[in-house]
């Protein structure tokens, strides 16, 4: 099995292989170019994101700076909004559905290291994909860890550390992140505490 096959398979590996680092450097240069663009460079940003990511859907908006380990393992659906300082540790695939919103300073990580000290000292690593469903809102400063799936329509509260799968249609918060409640009929009436949605459409 080749190194790249081992990486995709979630096996332990050492990421200091020369060919791997040279390939990653190409993506780092693209990322640097992206982060150097100004607010009026929308067309150029879109072109770089199409080159950087594995997939990016229609009408996505990514604030810079953006941080990725690669970029090539990121799959964005349509109408994804990423606020400032989104960090995508995409040593494995990160799948993001349609209509997903990321608050500022969110981290999505697919890479981990063994607990055993000797292996960690040598730099051993493994990667497990992350999947974020459609219409998910990930609040500011949340961290989503390797192997996690977040179900459609759910909300991840600001500052949460998501260590396990989150089902669809819930509000989940905390460290570790746990389901607080299901999204319900009251959410159709109130958008923030006692503030009513009313006739807003």
C-alpha cells in the first residue's frame, strides 16, 4: 500500500515524506495568494478557490484569511458562507453540504496523533474525514474534531468542541458538545430570546 493510500485509509503515517511536502507547498502558495487579495477581488478569489478546493459549489462566499493544510481535500456545496479565520485541517476529506454557515474562528480538523508518546515524538499522524450536512450553522470559535458527522439543519453553539456525531435538527453546545434540544415550533416564532420573527420573510 502506498503512502497516499495509507493516508486515505486512516492509517498511521509519518507526514514528513519529501514528495508529500513538495505537493503540499503548491497548495500553500495558492492559499497565500488567496489571503493576499483585497475585498474587490471577488472573481480572482473564486478562481483560486476552484483551483484550491476539491469542489466548491455555486454562490459560496469565503472571507479571508482562510487556513487549510491542503485545500485539495475540501468539498463545499452551494451557498456556503465562511466567516473570517476558518481553519480546515484537511489531511482527510472535509465534506460540507449546501447552505452551511461558519462563524469566525471555526476549526474543522481531520488529523490526529496517537496518544502513545514514542509514536507522537516521531510525528506519527492519522486522518479521519469530517462530514457537515446541509443547512448547518457552526457558531464562532467552534472546533469539530476528526471523524465527526453533523446532521442536516443543526446548530453548533459558539465555542463548542464537537467530539462525537451530532444528529439532524438539533441545537448542540458545550465542551464536549452535546445536544441541548431539538429545533421546534418555537423557533418559527422567536429568532433571539423573546424577539419575534413576525412577518419577516
